[in-house]
C-alpha cells in the first residue's frame, strides 16, 4: 500500500464502481475527506486482477453497481 497521509484521526471513504455484464469493472470512484485515501482506494480496486461475477436477473447477466466503505484509524494508542 502506498503512503496515505497520516492525519492522526479516523479517516473513511466510500468506493463505488460498476461490474459490467462481462465481469469487467468501470466507473471507479471514491468519496471522502482524505484525498490520498480516496486515490489509494481507487488504485486498489483497479489493481484487482481477473473479472468479477456479474449480477443476474431472470438468467440474464446485468450490470451491477457496487458500493462499500473503507475506514482507517490513524489514532495512536500508547498502552
């Protein structure tokens, strides 16, 4: 993982993308307050090798939107 700016607090972002009918990924975006974390999240999704399994409706492959959160806690505990 590349260096993400350590802010000393909890950071989060939400990643969205589309799994196409052929299993490829498109439209990868990340939304959050830490731009470095957003960029790393997008880079990580794009780096996944192979195809995803597309959704199906009535036996037909369809595009599907994926959305998931990422959280990282940069606070330090000195216990």
